[in-house]
């Protein structure tokens, strides 16, 4: 499915600063970047680099003097996903997980799964099927946490959200990840562009590792699960924030869009009885 | 320098459980494991695996029935370290860091560097030399945090320790890491065996990335810096705990030792004026 | 109903220290202290004083030199309670509450009701009857929080317990208070001696203010509601801890008992359908 | 010294709601309210009431239907303060404190003094004179916490501020109170109108109890210590917030002013060497 994604970001750089952006569409075997452009005004040299610990295309940029910076990224992306029959995918016990999956079991900055162990066991521990467990987690977050712009900030973690019951997509994703890990289900943060998200913005979801596949879940239910263009996956937003800034900078403008370049888009969401999972 | 290290661990396994241990001496170009033995009573099949996100040798073990488990690991290790002249090592600005180093700049479970930014800047931001900065952090922790067994637990993070001012080696290390990252200095957790640590136990220190080298620091000052045998390095203890347990298990016994197999050991510590750094 | 209560406390006083104890049986119109004795070994002068903000009999004691201190308090108490028909007691809206009740609506050290507002509304907001609301809170805590000795400490607050789902009587009481206040129901901490509590210890419950009466609830269900001897009520344990210590002291021994001096004790607990409330 | 104080508050009341305001100038032996007016548009019946646990004049108001509410309070106040020679005021040890002072020693919602014990001891424990201790606390907060509008919210407590090092007057006051209590010095929250505060707003300070007198401190140094009109004192902002709202309301406008009705105002601040204390 072909999408055109765009992000426009403006910053007032007050002192020399280094940026690490996560805005590029990822290149994976299921996601082809057909073309992309990046423009900076004023121009600064950029560098793309990868992290060993997450899937992403960091864009690093050193702004060596005060300025107003404008960045525009556009890409045409062919994104492919599979619909899997979750009846056939059993949970892998910890003893069978590949080594590179283990970190997604451990707690991380915004996902203190060590603190939610009892709560997760009590609420979801008795559900037998692992897909059913994650779907129940997703529904529980959707039903119990209020989507409320401005209610949280970059320091808010799942430990806050599980009690305060309000947040944005990032907080919903962190809570989903945390509850999965507390049940020994590997889970990770997914950030990307999202078709039909209203209003348009960067979006965050989470993926659970079931039967050897990363299955996507969106506890906000704000975006069709088949309308995503992946920017990054990571343990949590600490490793995949839109912009990590080392210096003194004020964000002044953000605009994001995701358009479909095809017709016949049928939005997909999970239906509790159906046992279908979407994997990018 | 040759050491013999031993760890004896006993557990009461109440339900089938999976363990992931970090007790093996790491094999690196500077650390050679000359021989090692692992014994389990009763016997269970074990598997060694690596994580992509940290340096370690995870030992995974599935105990499929209730039992009392005893594990004994011994190794003879030749550990080599360098003493570097820190006058010659300048800090690398974020823009020059290799991609695989970036994760050590970001906050993690026990190291909420995003929350300590102002405090770190105020206390240490004006020190010019980056080694001097980290040494000042190390001294500050040593002088301001009380080493107090039992004062903290596996949920304690740097955000707690910076205020409550008490903890064990793990907490000292987490606080050191957090303050470094808040100053844009990559830092990581180091866990290992430690010669002349009294009483003997697993030890935790931290490493800061200065001039392309990981330099070791121990804010507890309980262990000579040249008496360490590395088990793992990681972003924090979430990725390198002695035992991650998935199941229902009670720890009943821990005994750790580290003996020197050579003579002429001269314990090394940093002296404020000296500008020397030890790198494993 | 007549009880004999006893508490024996021993401390190793390392430096001159001041104690403020809450161990005396309270004197109220419904609770008569028939006789009581207090012995200290070695002897120190004590002083009894009251706080304006809570019901208690603080015992203050200045130990001006290092010593091993032993305190024994015994009392014979006639404790009277009412069983009220909760059908007849309606909630008082905030606008009708007496001024001295308002503080029991506001958050306090261990009861951060401001943070649990959404959670309380979602879970209990739709229950019409206020007694029904508090009973549902009590049941929810009983069913969702595990009683686990040693799982918490003197810094643990309701914000922790609501997520970590484990604690002791004090934590159960704090969570009950917090959820009530988040629903605009005044609530306070109750600490006392408890008949048939097993093992014997100081006990903590909570009271909700319904229809002008303080009704007692015990989310641990460990103690019959008609077997309590009140020591203090307060906004939370910050104002009614067994011992507030200003100095350097180690607690070495605690023994508490509560014996019935009558016959024919029929333990009372609430039954969901019954609409009965006990008020001391 | 005569002041004219005014506060104008506007709210969009979306559902029937009850307000408890703290905006009235307090009547004390040192503060005379010469005249005051309160106007509500539309009109609702109001009630003034007092709390047993704090000095304040709660204004309670029930708005029984959706509306836009405007409240204007004005008062002419004669405020008197003493300048005390702090050389003559010694700290009272805990054993000599009156019973009604004890609650100001205990931790409260925003002042978790139990968690800052070690930090307070380390930083200020060695200062002999108690006034010197509090002045050092005040200076330390002033020098180490950045005044930053919008950096905190109504849930921010001293435990956050001591690490995050940013906040507004309320946070500065809470941290001052907390550090005092951690050193066994009773301390409380003071909120009022403030002459020469720029921009004009409700202000918060703290008072420490030294030698039987409540001495005022302002760690923001934004307001002359002799230009205050007291609204309330309390254990912390939980008991003295400008408006506690039970219902569904959006604040839409706040304007506060404090004018001097005399001439010859000489702003007073403490000077480190002077040993003077101001008591209202």
C-alpha cells in the first residue's frame, strides 16, 4: 500500500545544538521507501545512522550557531503487512525466545513492568491465549485511559498512566508494552506516520511478540491498523523520540501528514472474536 | 591479571520457572576465560545466549518442576586493563559518537537522566574537562550518598537515590550513569566480580565514554579499580541483573568470591589530581 | 464491650532522642479507659499531649542519653459502637460538610487523592448510594491488593499501592481513604488495637464520613469490626504513626495484644447486601 | 501597613459544582481587615468557614447549574509584622513544642520530609543556629531551583522539585517546608497577596517555627518580606489552594493585585549576616 508522508518541523535554536531525529520512514523487507527528500533551511550537513538496540534511521544534525531551523521530510513509501491467523501462533515461553528478543521483556525508562507484575497477573493472567491476553490489555487501556491532549509530558511513564488514567498515544503504547512485559510477553514501541489519524501527527502504537511475529496493537483505536508507515521500533520512546536534542532549542512548529496514493482503502481494526493479527 | 571467581546460588523453585543469569565472566579481547565450570544440582539443560543491546553472556535455564536448585559457577580469568592518560582524551561531542553509542545517552529504567538535567548542569556543567566532570560526579556520589545495605530494592532508581541519599553499589552506579547522561556523556552499567571487595558479593560500577574509550568509575570506592572481572555491561541493571526470573522462586543463598592467582597486587584508585583512567 | 490491651516496645536509643508515641487508648464519649498503666525502664518523664488536627493522645518522651528503653502500656477499655442503618444515611454534599470535616477531603502525605480522581470515578462513580460506594471500594481493595508482610515501608503511599497491589493494613487503609476522597467522600485513618487479629499487632482501618457519621471499614478483613479499641484517627499515618522518632533509635521488639474481658463475642463483618455500618 | 488587595476569578462551570476558595484576607491579631467586598456574577449564596487544621477563611460556594461565574474580592487590610532579633530566639527542641505545633513536623501531601532526611542532614545539619539553618535552606533553594512558570502543576511535590530543580513559588515553599521538617524544625505554608510581586499573582512563602515564633521566608526572593497580606497558613497547599473544586469547571481568568495605601515603603529582605526575622 503506497503512502506519501510528510513532516515539517521548525525550531528556534538558541545555542549550538545537536539533534537526533526519528522522522525517516524505515527501510525493511516489508517497507520500501520509493523516494524521499529532506530539506533544511538553512542548510546543515546531516548524517544517517543506526542503533544496535532498535530499528531506526537516526538523522543526526549539528547546528553550530543560533538560527531558526526548518526541516521538511517527504517520502513515498510502499508498506506491506501480513494478516496472520492468531489461532496458529502460540506464545513462545521465555526459554524459547531468541537472545535479541530478551531485552523486550525487561523494564525500560517508561515501561516499569517490574512494578506492574501483580496488577497484570490479576487482570490478564488467567486468559489462556496469548493473543487474547494482549487484545484484552488493549481493550482495557482503551476503556480505562482517557485520551487527553496535554495531560502528560515527556517524563510521563506507564507507572503514572496506570493510575492517572489519561494520556496521549505515546502513553497508551507505554502502558500496553508494560502490561505485556509484566506477563512475560515481549513488547516494543512502534512509532510512525498514520493514515486517517485525525488530527494528523506522529503516532505511537505497540507490538507484542507472539509466535515469532511482532503483532501490532493500538490502544487508542485512533488509527486503522493497516494505515501505518513505520519510522522506528524500540524498547520505548526513550530510544525513538521524534527529536532528541542536545543543546538549547525551542520547538516552534510541527506539521505531519500521511496521504494514501492508492484507492480502495478499507480500514482494519481488530474485532474481539476474530483472532487476526497484523504484522508489519 | 589472573583471578579465580566463584558464585554459588541456591533457589527454592516453587513452580516451573525460567531463569536468565548474568554470572559468567565475559569473553572480550581484554578478558580471557582460561577455564570455567558450571554445575547444577539437580541437573537442567542450560543455554548461553547474547543480547544485541548489551555485552553479556546470558545463561538461560528452564526448571520445569518444583525443586531446590543449586548452581555453582567457577572460572579462572585473565583480565587485562589499560591505564590511559586522560589529558589526551577529549570528550566526543554527540555529533561524533558512533551510532551504537547513542543508546547510552538516552534515559533507561533506573537512570532517568531526563529528570536530572538541571541538577547535573548546575553541579557539574561548568567543569571543562570531561574526565574531570565524571570524576567530580563520582566524588559527589561518594560524599553524598550513604552506603547502606538493605536500604533499597530492585525497584529503586537514580531518581530515588539522588534524593534519599542511601543505597548499595547498584544504586551508586545508576546515579553515576544518570548524571553523566544528563551532561551528554554516554555512560553504562558494569557488573562483575571484584577482588578485595569486603564483604564479597557481585559488584556494580559504571563506565563513561570519554575520547572513544569506556573508562571505569566506582562511586562506592569499595573495590580497587584494577581488581574487576567483567560479567556484563548494559544500559542499566534492567539488562544485566544477576538473575531475571520468570516464575515463582525464592532465593535462599548467595555466595560470591574473587581470588587473585598472582602476587604483587597494588590496588588502584583514582586520585583527583592525576588524570588517569582505567579501561577494561 | 471490655478489652484489655497491651503493648510492649523496646528500643536501642543510640543518641539522645525524642519519641512521640500513639499507643494510648483514646478517651472519647464512646470509649472509656477504665484503667491504664505505663511503665518505662529506665524511667523517663513523659508528657501526654493532643493535636488540633487529629484525635489522639500523643505520648512524648525525651531520652537524653543512650540506653535500651522498654515501654509497657496496658489498659482496660470499654469500647462502645453503634450499628447504623445505612439506608437512612445519605451522603452529605461538600456544600453541607462542617468546616472541621473539610481537611478529610483534601489529599495528604500517603493519600494522593488528586492523582486517583479518574480511576475512582471510573470504577466507583456510577454507584449511587454512598455507603455502597465505600463498600465497593473496600471489596475492590480486598480483592485486588495482596496482604504481604514486608512488601512495603514507611514511605509507601496509596499511589504506589494502587499499582503494585501489595501491602499491609496501613497501605490498605491509605488506599481506601484515597479512593473515598477522590469521590468527594471525607475519609480518615483509624489505628487501634484489634481483637482476634492474627497475628496480633497494631491495626489500621479507615473511616468514611457518611450522613454525619464516621463509619469504619477494614479492607484487609482481618479483624472483626466490633473488636477495635481506638488509639487515634487522623488524615493518614503521618499524623498517627505508632512512634515518631526524632533522633537515632533502633526498634528491637514489639508485642501487642488485645484480649476480651467479656463473653459472647460475635464477630461482625459487613455483608454486601445488608446496609449496616459500624460507628465508634 | 495598609494595602488594597483584589482578586478577580472567572470560571466556566460545566456541571453543578462546589468551590472552596482561599482568597479572603485572614483576620488575625496582627492583620485587620478594614473593609472587604465580594461580588458574584451571577449571584450564588456563599458561606465562610474555618478549618481546625489551618488558619484560613474558606469561602464555600455551590453553583447548582452550568454558567460562567465571575468572582471579585477586594479588601483593605492593615497588616502588621514584627522584626525579631533572631540571636535571642533559640530553636525549641521537639520535647518543648506545643501539641498544636507537632503536625507541622510531620510529612504532608507535597512535603515528604521523611524522604529528604539524609539530604537535609548532610547539607544543613551542621549549622548550629536554627535561624541560620533555615536561612541556608532558603538560599540553597534560591540558588539551586529555577523559577520557571509552567514547569510544574498541582501534583508537583517537594520530592520532584528537589531533583528537577524548577518550579514556581508554591514549589519553592514546599521544598523549604520539607527541608525544615526533615531537620525537626516545624514549618508551614503561607499564601497571600504580595506587594511588588511582578507579575502580580497569588504568592506562596513558608514559615519556620523558631523560638516560639513563626518566621517568614521566601525562597523565590520575588517579594519584599514586609509586603505580604496573609490569606492562609497550612501544612501545605493541599489545605490552602486558591480554589478546591468539586465538580467540572474550567478556570478562564485570574487577575490579582496588591496596592500600597501608604507611602514610604522600604522593601525588606533578609541579609545573610543580619539575624533578623519577620513574623506576621
